[in-house]
C-alpha cells in the first residue's frame, strides 16, 4: 500500500493548528532532523499547545462534505442533487469517490498527528516541566486518536490500527484489523485519557472550556460501550459523567439559554460541549467551519459569496418533528421563518416563500450562523467560526436511557424515563410514561400505492429513543451510525436498518402550499453491502493487503 510517507506537517504548523496545503496523506513522516523536536518541548506552555492541532485542521477533510454526506444524506436526514455527493443518497459510492478519500485521509491524518504527540512527548519533555501537564497532553492525544478511530470503524469497518507511524516508514504494507480489536483499541485509548486528563467544571462559554477533560473521555467511553452493547459499562460511564457535574444542559441546568443558543458562534465552548472542533474562522479556507458555505440557502445568509444549498432536509426528517418541538426551527428552515440572529444589520432574515434548493421547500438551519458581522466580525467564504460538536451533554442522557433499557422493547424504569424526558422537556414536549422500542409494527394507515405521509408502508418503525436522538442530533453527523447499530454490534447484515432506509422519503415535491410529494425518493435496491463505505481505490492499489481479510491486532 502506498501510504505516501511524506514529511509531517511542520512542527510550527502543528502547534499553530493551521493546515498544510500539501496533499492529504495516510501517513506522514516526521522531519529527518530531530533538532526541532529535541528543542521544542521545553516549557509547560509548549507542551499544552502541542495538542492544539488535534482540535481542528486534520478534521477539515472530514467536515467539508464527506462526513455529513455519509451521516446525514445516507442516513436520510438530508437530500441533494449535487453531483459530487448524490451517490451517498442512493448508496452507489465507489472507491474512486473524492469525498471518501477525503474522509479516509482526514481521519488518518488525525491519527498520525496524535501518534506524533503520544510517541514524542514522553522522551522529549525535560523533567523541569510539570508531569501533570505532560500527562494531560498525552490524555488529549489518546482521546482524539480514539475519536478518529471511532469514526473510521463505523464508516469503513475493519481498518489498520497504527500506534506509531514511524513503524511503517520502510514497510508501508499494512493489514486491516478486526472490528472488535479496533473497538478494544478505542476503549484502551479512552481509558488512558480518562485517567490522565484533568477534570474541568464548565462555566459559561469560554475558550477555557475548549480542551477535552477526563469527563470528555468518560462520556465518549459511554458512547463507545453503547455501540458495543456493553450496557452495564455504558450506564456506569454515563452516570459518572452526570455525577461529575463537569457539563450542563442549556435550558435545564443553564437558565436563560435554549437549544437554539447552542449553535451560535458566541456560545462556542459552552457548558454542554463535551468535545468540539475549534475553528478560527479567519485565515482562509481550511481554518474555519466549512458547513455553512456548503449548505446555507444563499449568499444573503452568509454574506461571503457562498451559501450553495447543497443539502436540504428530507420529508422523512421533517415528519419526525411535532409542531410544538422547539428544536424544529433551530434545526431546519421553512418559508416564512424569521431568524433575528442572521443579517442582524437588516433586522433579521426571513426565509423566502420560494426557498427550495433541493426540492423539499426546507433548508438546513443548524450550524448556519449568518454573516461575519453577525459573528463579531469573524468568518469568511466557507470558513465560519462556530465550533463543530463531536459530542454534547444531551447525548449522555440519551445514552443513559438506552443503557438502562439494555435492549428491552419497552421500559417504565424511572431512571430511563427521567433521562429521555429531560431532553424532551427542553424541547417543549410532554413527558413519556413508557419508552417504546417495539420495532416494526403494523401501520393502521397503510394504503397500497399511496405517496402520502405515513400511508405508503404496511409497517412503521416504533422507537422512541431512535426518534429522540434523530430530532436532537439532526445535522450533527450521528444518525446514520445510529441506524447501523440497530441490528447489533459488529454485524455484516442490517435487515432493520435496510428496511428503515427503504421506507425513508428522500424525494421531492411540487410548488403547492403545502407541497405535494412526488414519492420519488424511495430506495429499492440497497443492500447490507452498500452500508459499509469502500476504502479509497488508490489506497487499495498501493497496498493490496487492504483487500485481505482483517487480522487480529497484536496488543502489547
């Protein structure tokens, strides 16, 4: 496999969290001269800043399009006509797809950068530097490496586990490793992070909240255990996070703040943020959040000449929102909605009556923050300054509810009910008295041949937790992964996910008010094999071992 073992991003670039213009590569070789490394880590501040790169630049290739194309378009929350990502909509993505390569390279660059820190700090930092600072930096690096692998394994399945990129300078032919070992590796990294990162009680929205903590590691562990269906440990970790009081829920623990406030640039690094990518929004393409530029309806919203409307909400997603759900308007726009936080100088922005970039008469709002003037003068074309959440505290509550149920179809357990109802109360919804996860149930409204909402299919999928997660985290790059775990941990066949996907209305409509759906967005030929994304073809050509069956990882 040609892993293109080129020069690492320079140490200066690494520490400044800026992104090299060089081609994104799988592995990166440290500089031949060790003078920079030997001389750099001399102070506590230099050690602290060594991890800054992990919070942004390497993730850019994942965030540009590939990440949300996989999770939101393939997951059924978004639809598109954009030719560069439309294959994610019908699961016809091949190994030659540019966005797949971007995702693969982006995540392995993050792994390589974390490896550089993990393998260099212990030997390059003098004893004069407080070891607590060194341990915290190493904990951060282990957490971010774990998070990159958590994405890799959910997207590609078996992938190579790389602990030290230098091990492959002379022999870059590598095998993939079995999924269970990748998860074991992730858990080990997160346990290390939990033990070595310092705790941090979040107060207000502040740069001091930007870095991950021991509570961040505990929360991610809860999520990873949930995916592994280790409900006992998932519950224990979720309860540990809640008891730690490191994080708070907007609108519940933080009065005066709402769900909508979570996605304003002014509230970056708020009390609900567990792990977040940090974007500067200045310095040009590659240093800011690219999501608004790609997805916002138009340039009036962005004020920077972008706003390409490349993804819009599906009817299937919109059907999941009750009219009283306070998350609807902050999640997606419909004609007539007014947003005072956008184009503030002109008195706000009202969605025009003909807003219809992708055929559903709705547009994405979450992460759409407006012009640079709306954001303290910061931002540029395809470069907003708002953070990208990798995990929010709300997730911990829904993880707890699911872990308590431990695979049961229904539950009236007060702990589970309190957890899910806490999230529902913030959304303005009534409390559940029972959590129902019955699965496919007969649809009393079934009408053969109908394209009307709820009448097309003989069965509906009943899952209160899945629906709550979908409403809460729509456009936060999570829903596709939730679908993939419905059939169990480490499964190659996905009959439940497939049936749900086939019943999703990803279609378009006419210009009536309300719009009449065409019923042209249903998939019929998707298979379980389509639900695992292909490794980039260039990587397989260069390293034929990636085609071999995955092998066990030799843990030390």
